[in-house]
């Protein structure tokens, strides 16, 4: 048998191959775009999880130092200087004890600087506010007041853009019990 020859169709298979290559390229670009989108979402979820863990840790530290909370020692909206650690309140001897203010400063330093918010979150910041339940007393944050821990960080897209969009986690906590 003699193969069939098509004299008028020279180069047709080359054209089909080029079209198939273009279609394949567009498909691969789509897959790469989806992979990049999934990576960004994964980073965002990781940052949110870190912020949640750090806020919970700080809330536990505040529960252990209610005197410092009631005196307003935890209220902050400042960026911490991580190069100057405060007095350490861990493993202190019986001859030395930390005040509630020293303990609060140590707790905030630990939450911000030691594997903390400034280390693990891009441009991470910490803010703690209190809505005083009893404005008649001298305490800035009385027993039963709502304390709000806010941790914010720069979003992934901002590194390439000039905008300053931030994500944040807000955790309201009521520390202590009402005396009523």
C-alpha cells in the first residue's frame, strides 16, 4: 500500500502544534495564577492565626496580673522598643518581686518583642484599650470592664503597592468579675 499524500496541505501539522502550544501556555498561566492566589491566602491565614495566638497569650498574662489591668498598666497604643527589655519578672527570687506595672511592662515586651507581634507579623502593632465599667472610681480599667486587644499588620499586597492597607484582629476580653 502506498501512503496517501496531500500536496496542498504542507505545514498544517506545524500550525496545529503552534495553536496547541498557545492553548497549553494559557492553561499553565491560569494554573500559576491560582497557585499564587492560594499562596497569598495561606499567608493571610497564617498571619491571622499568629495574631489570634498572641492576643490569647496576652489575655492570659493580663488575667494573671489583674492589678496591673485595673491600674491601666496594659493600656497602650505605642510601638515597643525591642532593644531595651524591661525588668524580667520570670524566675524572681523571694527577696525580689515585681510590681504590677513592672509585670505589665514585661508582659507587653514579651508579647511584642520575644517571638512576638513585631517579629512574626509584617509591621505588626499592638493596641490595648479599656471601656471602663465604673467611671466613678479612680481606676482607668475597673473590675468587669471590657478590655480590647487589637493586633494589626500590613497585608501581603501592600509590599508591592504604595497603599497602607492593614489587617487586624480585635479581641474583646472582660477580665475579673463584677463585685455585684
